């Protein structure tokens, strides 16, 4: 089983988000970058599959050299090798095309992405990749079992779940549920030591500019201060919700 | 050229977000004196979709998966200069798949109408609602996927010409089963959400949360710790890595407001927080707050809301 896990390098959830003075990009100063939380579930799932039926786990990122510590961390968690496509992609389709080019030149039985990255929140790359590869796709995937080249995937849909069957290879857009949060692997000392010598291949970019571009970033307008209502006076809350907020 | 809009349904009934999608397409189309082509698998008279702005309605047997529908919409897009898809769970797979098939520029998580059409610029949410991005899309076949319930739109009627078509749908993905909770308000589409956390002390205490949700016609939800310890199903977990919601009204009972929780709910229009701890971080993100014990406040709130509903 040859598994590719796509890894996004994103600001930590608790990071304070600031933009550069001209408002055209994220200001990375003081921001801690981590493996995208959605991707962590996919990486641990890949480890479970490998432990049950053998195989190789490759992690991949499309990004500049600054993302390498994040790939090293994925190696420390247990991936066998890493690939970085050396590019500064400005949109999801460019990332998806770079990934497609790598996948077409190699051979993977299963491709696991997080359903979205918590920086640009696009939820675009996994579905684009599946469409480019013409492979089956299960998004918001919260359960996956493999049996002899056939996958059964459970996905969240609005208000419930759907269960799908497909022949491998396929693309997964994963989230919590793929494995439980308590089962997420974290690097141990042995993993960190061995990650230093695992292969991290840097491949040149093959795609040019994409069809979308960021123009500017701003912070949302600050919320007005909270209005406190006395616990003995819930009628006042009902009045405010009706007359002021028009929420009921 | 026209704006093509995908009209999603569930068991033959239009989804609420689909009406928003048609109204969005109408607003965009009107900027360039274009028409709206609505694509639906529902065989119904034109009236309802026309009321939201559909000029042409193509009724077609649509596939049951995102990839299957993307292939069909790609063929229909030959008649269009732009595409609108609501950011439902299906839409969030469909829009990027279609973008890859048509080489169309895509904006997802969109929270505005086009700011300008030439070049096409839009605002979209980024960094878990901690940032707003203005994005520019190439003019070839721009695709806009918007966040349902994020843009208030006044419907403008369209011509409502009906037509049926047949295009086959292909996908290697086989649907084995779908399960959707019936009789309950689906969380991602709910206009009001009542959510509770560890402050409730145990799963046996959720009766009053369900009662409050009932009075409001709201969906119930919970914090991550509550779903992790199994008090409530994972499908109710709202926040980062759970379900992201943006209802008109979000009531959080006994939830402290960890940043991972806020990331999934802070786009809600009005947030009410009830917590015993006056220092709970959630109060900073709230519009209205009550410092108090859920076991006293919630039953009172249920009674007050019942009285309000009875009087109005």
C-alpha cells in the first residue's frame, strides 16, 4: 500500500493573525506554523493502515523551504519519506496541479488530504486533485476501511452521513473521525531522531500562475462589547434578541 | 452570456441555500445585464425558482455525487460565463471539482456579492474568520461558492422559462447508503443553534437544551470535549475540525469558548453566552451574556421564550 498524505503548513490555531502593512499577505512574524489540524487525522490514519497491512507513507507539501520543518515533523510522527514541490503557490488549482504532476509520475494507492487547511479555508485542493486525476473522491471523510483494493468511506453530509464504495486509487478529504483525536500520533524522541535521516526530496515546480490572485487582506470589524444581562432577568434577554438583534 | 446556478435538492425538495444561490446569481447577472440559468433535478413548476430570479430553468436528472454532477454542469457551462454554487456540504466538493474540469477560477467561502465584475473581485473568509480576503478571479469561467446565510439578498423575479435536458452522469464512486436525521433541524442549515458544553455536567442533562432548541426551532450542538467523551454524537460537534456554523442566533450554554470552538462559530450573527464563570473567554466574542448557572437560567429562558412566542 503506497499512501500519499498531503500536508499543509499553516499558522497554529491560537496564532494572532496580522497582515503586512500593505495588506497583501499574512505577516508571518511571531506566528508558529504547524501541520494543518485536518491533515493530522489523515497522517495518523495512514500510519494505522501501514501498521495493519504494510506499505510506504510519503508526505508532500507544495511550498517554499520554510515549510520543511513541518514536513520533518510529519516524518517524526512516522511517515517514511517527504517531498516538497518548490513553489509559492497563490491558489488551490496550482497546488492541485503540482500534486497531480507528482502523483502521475509516481504511483499511489491512496491519497489523503485534510478537507481544508485552516489558513485560506478554501476546501478546494482535494476535490480539484480528484477531478484532475479522474479518481473517486470522498470529502468530509470520517471513516475509511480498505479491503483488497476496495475502499469503503463514510462522509459527513448536511444533517447526516453517506457511505461510499470505490476501487483504489482514490482521494480522501479527511477530518476528525478518520481517527479519533485521542489516537492522534505525536512525535517521540526516537521519531524525531530518525526523521533527521529520512529522505526529503525537493522537486522543482512545473506550473505557472493560476487564475486567481489575492488582492488584499483585512481583519474583520471588531465586535461591539458584550451586553451583560442579569441572570434573574431573562425577559430582558428575550426583549434584546427580539428588538435589538432581531434574532427571534 | 448567462450565469449558471446549481439548485441543490434533498429528496425532491429545493434546499433553502438553493434559493439564496439563485438570488445570488440574479444579483451577479444583473450587473452585466445577463440572464440566470438554474439547473435542477426537481420537476416542479417554474414559479418558485423564478421568484428568486431564475430566467431559464433546466430540469435534468442529476447524478448523486459531486464528481457526477460536476461532469454534467461542465457540459451545461458552455452556455454560461460564470457559475454559482451554494457552499453546502455537496457544494463544497462540487465547486472545486467543476473548477478543475472547466479551468475556471474559483472563490469558495465567499461572503459578498461581486465588488466589481471586470475584473471580478469578491470578499471571502480566511484564517478561520480571523481575516477577510479580497480575491480576484480570471474571467474565463469564474465560479463563486458562497457561505449560505452570509449575504442578505432581496429576491428579484426572473422569467422562469422551463426546459428539460438529458446528460448522463458518471462517477466511479458508488453510493452505498445515506442517512439523514429526520424530524430534526440539520445543523449546517439551522437559523438558530443551541449548543452546550461540559458545564452541563452529564449527558442526562441535555433535555433542557433540547427543550430550548425546540422553542426556537433550533438545531442542537455541542463543544468538542462533550463529543470526545461521548455525551453527544460527533455530528453535533461545532468548531474547528467539527462543523462550522453561521446561524442568525447561536446560544452557547456552559461552553468556555476555546479558540478552536470560536473558529467554527464566530461568523454567527448574534451570539448569546451563558456561563457560571464571568472570566470565560467566550464572553469576549458574545453579543449578549448571562453569568449564571445553566440549570437555573435555561429553564427560565425556555419559559420566557414560550411566553414571548405565545404573545407574538
